[in-house]
C-alpha cells in the first residue's frame, strides 16, 4: 500500500457548484485515473473512502458530486432530483463531463487512461459518457443498469461491467433484460454479474436515515463487488502499460 493525499475540488455543473473529492497516489508521475460516481443520495464518505482506496492502489481517483455538495438523505428529496436527472441523458453527460474535465486537468492524470465507475445514478452517468462517445478505458456500474437513447450504445468504445442484486426491485429483471439487450445489440464488450440474494444498494453500508423499500446492505456481496471493480481496472486500466502488447 502506498501513501496517498486528498483534496477537495470545486467546479461548476448542472447550475450548481459541485464539491468533489480527489485522491492522489504517492509520487509525482502520471497515473491512470478513475472517475467515481455516487448513488443517487449523493457524495458521501463511502465514495470518498473508495476513492482513497483506489489511490492507495496507485490510481488518481475523483469521487464526483451530483447535488452541489448536498447529501439527500430523504428518499423523497432524492427522487425529486434524480428522477428527472435520470430521464435526461444530456444533463447526466454534462455532469459527467464537468467532473471528467477536473480529473483530466490534474497533472498526475494520464488523460489517455481513464475509467468511469459508478453506483446507482453515478453509474448511469458513466454509461452516458460512454454513449456520448467519450474515450474511456472501462465503464463499471453497480445498481445503475439504465438504458439509453436508441442506437447510442454503439458509441461505447470500451468494456462495460455491470453488477446488480438478484432481489433488487428497482433494477428489476425486466430492466436488466433491457440493459443487456441494448449492450448486445450495440456490439459492446459487456459483462453482467448478478449477486444472489442481494437488494438494491447492497454495496452500501447501513445508514442512519430512512431508505427506499428494496434497499439493503449485503456485506459479503459488497466485498465481492469491490473485488470485481478492482479486477475490471486491473484488466482494462493497468497501472503500467505493456509497451510490447
């Protein structure tokens, strides 16, 4: 494990001042980078710790903001903001691009080696960046199996990994089927892992506020999903490039 540093970054997006969390690995050299998106409730210490963990592995990591520094603990507040956001691909892309610009501007970031990993709404943002044709090395989404506008998935130029709980009522079997059909029809290099017995947001430790029905923590699958994300990055975003490959 390496020593890493962190700092808060502010940037404009969606008419708000976003407050992201940037984590940097030890050293001064350029590194591959990960854009890390939060659940619909917004950026919390859970995502900050994940960004820190990625930096300890050797990646530059930016956990981006969705709500202008707010964490939407009330499910009704979260739905009031996220429902129209998830229905507007252009808004999601603008939020993702604004954060991506911050990540690319970091001197430690290798701009040619960036992946997007997100949870829930943050995963949907990553998928929309791919559908917009943004140059990414990988896209990972947990609980965010949102389909896009017809035909736009063909613009995705990198592998897509998705994870979902088998008992997730929000990402239902019909939603999963629509997502996989979109990926298949577009010829995307995609994988879907279904974690048996897990609910929505199974990866997120318990919180001290009311959550939507169908949400629940599954510690074993949370660990497995994190290992799967790290494996995706190791495959598609290695810390050292094989120049002979």
